[in-house]
C-alpha cells in the first residue's frame, strides 16, 4: 500500500486540506483588507497642481479619516471651508493655533515660532514664500500649498477675520499615500518634528495593502493546487497502468 493516501481525483488528502485552508484564510485577509481600508480611508482625486511635486493634478490619493485633535504640522490634509469656496481642498498644515508663521527667515525658509523649517518637498530652491507674518488663532490651522508660487492658500486670505486660517474641524482626512499612479506613502516632514506635538505617524495603509495582497496570493495558490496536483499525478497513473498491463 502506498504511504501517501490520495483522493479519487489524485490529490493527497493533506494537500487538499491545506489548499482549502489557504483559500479560506486568503478570503478573510483579502475581504478584511478591503473592509479595513474602506473604514480607514477615503479616496480623493487631486484637482490642481498646488501641492506639486508631492501630489499633482489627477493623482488618486488615499486619505485617512481623522478628527481635528489628530491634525499635526506638516500633514497634507483634505478640508472644506465656506470661506474657501466650500469645496474639498488639499493643502499642507504649517501652523496650529497660537503659532506665529512667517517668511522668510534664514536661508529664505518658512519659520514657525521663530524656528526655520526645512521643507525638502518644495520644488523651488528660492525663498519658501513671498513675505508674510501671521499669528494663527486658537482652534484653527494655517495651510500652504507645496507649489508656493501658484498655490491659492492661506496667504490669499490673510485679510480675512481669521488671518487666512480655517477651523481644525474643517479637516476631514490626512493624505497617507498616492494610490494612482502608484507613488507610495507620503512621508511626514521631519522639519516640524522638533516643535511641540511633533509630526503625525503614518496610517495603516501598508498593513491594509499587505493584507489584500497576501489574501489574493493565498487564494490563487490554494485554487491552483488542485489542477497542478492532477497534472503531476497523470504520469504516476500512466506508469501504474502500464505496470499492471505488463
């Protein structure tokens, strides 16, 4: 008697059980990843080049849903405010309530509370902005685009009652990754890390994508086991039948 027990279709019982388990676990990971992603993230299509080169017009990004207490300096956020047209917009938070934001300090850098901020995400090598100075009201945030020469941001609204700021509550999500074209995770700028509160931590986008990819791989491997096992078992059957006839 052969040491390997086989089912009628030629697959080993252990292999059949493992392939079924792989498909089941794969379905859990695959569907769970999609559900997790849908809960955590909202998709957003970038409408303009005001945040170039970080993201450009037409990019499809994944923005993690957050509440206003989670907003940090350096975050690229999606927000909507009536004084800005009441449409979803994308900008970078450079100042929180109580901050004095100004330009330009040493080397043409943006300053926050007198601290020059390194901004490697800017395309231009010149000054970080045209000159301005503002104190952000409490409970509000000050936002700039990364394309400082053309961005319509808080600087355009400096004459408003709130000095160009918007309420923290206007933020609905923080951009975590560029989904299409594939661009990876949007890095948190270290230039703001030394300021009180530091910078935000990346969301679970890598884990979400990893869950979906791993689930798909397990489903494919599990589903492929049967056809591969049958194909490999045919020469064995042929030899067995030939030996029986001999």
